[in-house]
């Protein structure tokens, strides 16, 4: 019986584990992939207070080492299900059946990709899924944003204040985002729209992105755009499947939990990008982790075996 199990080894999960371990609790982090989550794809983090510049992978490595030094155990296991059990929970993984008294869910999200050849290899070399994180690296350069919802429009507006030109590429005739954002985007001189269009090829030069081939779905005409940065904003998928049967989620599958990180199931807490929230950044993830970790400790203290 572990005091606290943490599902997910990204910044939120590792921070929750770190705080719980400092409080003297036994903590096991379950991570099916590489620790660090989405931050590993950021070549350089420059917006974390007190750390002017650090590679995302280095941040993850340092955070993991810090947690392990405090006694946190990391197990490379994927959670496949869970249920209430006595005064705690049973968590099923692809390797074992584990029991805990409190559970922190920090399962994160996966960005939807375009599924193009070379896309994964170009992440950090011209392809990004976070304009706020990586946009400043393309100051004064031509970039493009793929998508038609609020995130894509917000990304384009953010980039238009940094980049020389931003091309918005959307596969439909009209944007799906709110009218206010659409009007703001259309009013920017350096935002160009390619409607009814999709990206069908990523062009490279010396290992980095040099442009994209865009095809109009109506006319069938293709053309090449010279861009050094491509920001993909076609949605995210929360990784909450194993938990959604017992815990309330919103219409998009994100765990419903407030700033106290409490879910609808007592003893279970949600932290980071998997939680229904307005801002998903590294700083908000670690903030959630601290809140969830301490809340889980209080639960364990108040509900002894």
C-alpha cells in the first residue's frame, strides 16, 4: 500500500510527487513514456520564472532527479484502469496491480498532429505545438499556423506581434473561432489567410523546416510557402480514458477540478494539462502539482487506515 500514487511523470506529476515526498509520504509515479511529458518537445524554455533559459529536456531531467533524491519511485508503467478499494484505490497498469490511499492524476495531453512524413523529426526544428512557448525563437521570420479554432487564432495574433508574417491555414471556408478573434486576425496587416486549404508536405533545408506545400481543397491548386516556423493548433487530446468512468469530465474529456485540484471522487486529485482549465503552461502545471500533492497529503493524514 503506497500512500500516494501519481499517474503521469510530467512537470505536474513530478511536482506533486516532490511535495508529497517532502511531507514524508511514500510516493510512486507511474509513467508509460519518457518522464517530462510535452515539455520535452520544447527546445528552450525561456518563460519559467527564475530560469532565464533551459532546454525542456534538461528541465525534466533535473526535476526527476530532484524528486528521486527525496525518495520518489518512478515506474515505467501505463495505467489501464482503477477502482475504489476499501479506504483507498486499486490502480491497474500494464505490469501490475497497485494500491494507494490517495491518487493524483497528472496524465497530460497529446497534441493532435497533421500526420505528415517528417513531422515528428522536425519538432523543435521548425515544427511546434505551442506558440507561446516557441514563438519568440522566430522573431522577425515568416511563420504559419494550422487550424481554425480559438487556439489557432490566438496563436496567429500572438505571433503577428513577433514575426514578419503569419499565414493562417484552415481546411474550411470559415474559421470556427469566436467572432472577436476572427475580426482581430483579419485586421492584422501581417496575417494572411489560406482558407479551404491543407498542408500536404513539409519542406526542409539542412535539417530544419524551410517551408510547406499547401493545397486548396476546392481548386486542387498547390503552392509552396516559405516559412521557418509551423505552429500546429488542431486540438489536444487529454489522456484520461482509464479514469473517466468514475470521475467527472467535461465535454472534451478533461477532468473537472477547480483550483484546489479536487475531482468529483474524494481522494483523487487532478493536476496539469489533463485538468479543465484556461491556461496550460509549464508554470500552471507545476502550480497544480504543488496544490494536488499537498491536498493528497492532507487526505492521507485525515483518512488513516
